[in-house]
C-alpha cells in the first residue's frame, strides 16, 4: 500500500462525512460495510485523481517505488520523478486523462464566466486559475512529472485542511443550536422559560449518564471489540490476530474507515438515536475525534494509514496498557461565550443584510410598477390626441368590400370593375 493509496482512501473517508445527515447508524456493524466504488471524495478533481492513481499502480516499476518511498519524500516530489520510467502504455493513458481533464475544466470555467458576465459580476480570474492548481495547464497535452507532483500536493493540502474545516463547521453547528434555543426562550413567558430550562438541564444530565468510555485504541477498548463484536475470549486477545480480523480489505493496513469501525461499541455507550438527549451529529464528531487521536498516536510516518508494524509497536507502549481517561464531547465545550457572542452578532448582520436586500427589491418592484403606470397613461393620452381621420382609418378600411364579396343592395359596381360584355348584332331588334 502506498501513500497515494492512503491519500485516496482518506479522500473516501472525507466524502463519507461531508453530510451529517448521511451518517452510518450505530446499529450497523461498519466492519461489514464496504465503501461503494463510486463514492465521491468531494474534491472537484475526484475522478481525475482516482484514474491517475489506478493507472500508476498498474505499472510494476512505479508500484515498487511506491512501496519503498516514505511519505516525506513523496511530498517533496521525489516519487514524481519516477514517472519518467513508467511504461509507454501508462504514459499514453495519463496523457489522455490530462487532455480530458483540461477540456472538462475549460468547459466549466467558460460556463462560469458566461454566467457571471451575464449577471454583470466581475470575473475573478485568479480564483478561476486556482481551479488548475493540481495540474500544469500551460501544457494541456502531456502528463509530466510536474503534473503528478501538483496532484499529490493539492490532494494532500485539501485533506489536511479538511479536518480543520470540519471542526469549524461542527463548532458553528453547536453555536447555531444554542442560538436557536436562546431565541426560543425569548418567545416564552417566565413560567415557560423555567420549564424549558429545567428540561434542558435534565436532557444534559441524561446524556452524560452513560457507561465508562474506554480510551480509543487502548487495550481495554480493543479487547471489548474482540469480546463483544468478534465473540472471542478476552483472555485470548492477540494484537496481530485482532489486526488481521479488522483489516477488512486485507491490504495489510488500517485505513481511516477501518479505524472508525472499531469505535462503534464505544459510541453506542453514549448515543442512542431513539433518545431525545442524544444528537447523532455529535456522535459522528465523537467518532472522528477518536479516529484522529489514534492516527496521531499510531501513524508514525503520517501516511494516513496504520500498518501492522505500527500497530504492534503501539500495543507495547504504556499508553496502550495504562491509558488516561477519555473525555467525551459533553466534557469539552466547543466554543467560548465570546465566540458565541461574535457568532450571534454575525447572524444579526446577515439578517439585517437580508432585510435590506428584500427592501431594495421591493422598492425596485414598486418603481417598475410606477413606471409602467406612467407609460400606460402616456399611451392613453397619445390615443386621445390623435386626429379623427387617423382614429377612423382602421374602421374605414374595414368597410371596404373585399374582392369577390357581394355588394349590399342598391350599390353598383364601379365601371372599371365591371367586365365589358361583347355586343351581339344579330340579336339587335
């Protein structure tokens, strides 16, 4: 397994948590869940990334280099230089993939420019060029060393930023939830607020009343999985056997998804989707916190994968045998009161801006209606001031008989309209 493979696996895990509402229910054993082949990473160059990695790993020389190159060397671009030694067939295919990707991006950017230009929006050309950061757009025809280097660095950077952005998104979620609760209290009378506050405190207490949560990645936590999920005798616990049991794809590594599956039993102690006091969004945040913690402790080469060797080394450490207690989300406030105040001020400004835009739109509508009324009035005045012969012209035109139509009684046809009949001299008396 290579760093690139770990990178793509990480992308797949990233996609699985992009939407809070699509979390896997805790009643499902995730060790039995296979990630679909078509899962989107959330990166706008997802398909390109997948196809490049797939074709590179088909080349024997490149695949061997992947196994023998550490993560830092890959990040520094040393692995990308090996592209010069891959087979002609793979290079040809990579060239084709790049041409297709450049064409796709140009189409998307052209469409965006047309939309923004049509709406009189200034086009940010620098922002558009950033769309090309993961490849060398100055050479749209061939896939070169620089293209692979850019692709690795872009995907790595996007993943590293994702965890930070996800934490910020969760913090905003928690602050919005608290904001809505406070706003609801403002709508109640004194007795209603008292009852609501009592109910809120009761729910917090019920949620915190759960069995002890084992430290993620500790011996106690893994032995519990061994006993309850695997149905094995805890006295026979063996780290190597455990690893092989839960390396569900058999590639010799724990990826982020396989690690998260190990925490299901711990999460079931805290969260129940049928309980009012348990928030499933918070459950997914807790799952990701556990995964991050274990990765930081065990993944020594930082390739976003845990190898068997890394796992076995970790099981010999004191932290594995005698870990500290694990502090769950309810024991860690996600935001300060100052952050909450700033958040609510921002919401107030946004609401004010929306009201102002709505007022501006209403004013524009009224102005247009007034202008239309003025135009209608001017039209009526012009019609009333027109000379009578112009007003009656249409009516007179309607009264002219059409060709081949019978004339009204008493009307004679004009001489030039009447056909001249030949005179028959034989019949003259």
